C-alpha cells in the first residue's frame, strides 16, 4: 500500500470512530457538540468515501473492487439512514425569548410523526461562546387543542412559566448557579 492509501485508511477509521461516538454519545448539553458536530450519518458517509479512495491504491484488483463496492454500499446506507432520520426528526426554529443574561429560551417546532400535529420544543440556553450549554425545558404536542403551547415568560431570574392554550401554567425552577431546569414540563410528548 502507498503512503497516501495508509493516510486515507487512518482518516477513514478516525471518521468512522467519530461517527460511532457521536451516534452513541449524543447526550451532551454543549451546544457546540449537539448542533455542529452531531452528524453521525455524514461522518459515516465520509468514512466510507475515504475508505473507497484508500482502496484505489491497492495492488490486487479484486480486493480493490470488493472494498470500493462495500464502501459504496455503506455510504448509500448511511446517506439513506440520515435522510430518513432527518425527515422524522427535523425541527424548525420558532424563535427565542430573552431572559436575564446569559440565558435565553429557545423555541423549536416539529411535526409529530406523519400526522398534522406539531410539537413545540422548549429549551434553556446559557450563552458562553464555545462553552454555551442548552437543556431541555419542555415539550407540548397540539394533538389536543387545549394542550398546545401558548406562551412562555420569565417570572424571575431563575424561574420560567409556560402556558398552554387552555390557560394551564407550568412553572419551572432553574438551578441558580448552572441554569439547568430542576424539572421539565411535557404534554402528549
């Protein structure tokens, strides 16, 4: 094997290992990891493409063809898996509610399965540059119109109140030092 093939093989193994780590350990509250590096399917496609490129330097034609074919199948499977996951878990930004610095409430909307229902996801974000953190605050599904999300407001420096359309409120206290919610609120999620 040439030096180029060995370097590409090492890069492929690193990308594949990173894809596996991101896929299995995606529970971080760091915004940098959750939003910008949490792409296991893209990393899997990259690993397969790097493996195919590394195989072009092999001496034995049959082994080259087998590895390129397997890498193509793996890349296709990762791409299909990523597209299916994106179709069922895609969210759109619905805005932010500013709170006492450095906190903000993030609102995201997504569809609930294949139906017409929408789910509103709320999270608390503590802005600190590369060390910004975000924690789940609540989830509200509008399959019952009374349970649909209506509004959220800050009621103090470490407390939030979430309101649904029928007037019910869900007070959530935040840890005063970290900003992490001490409880969460959910309806039909």
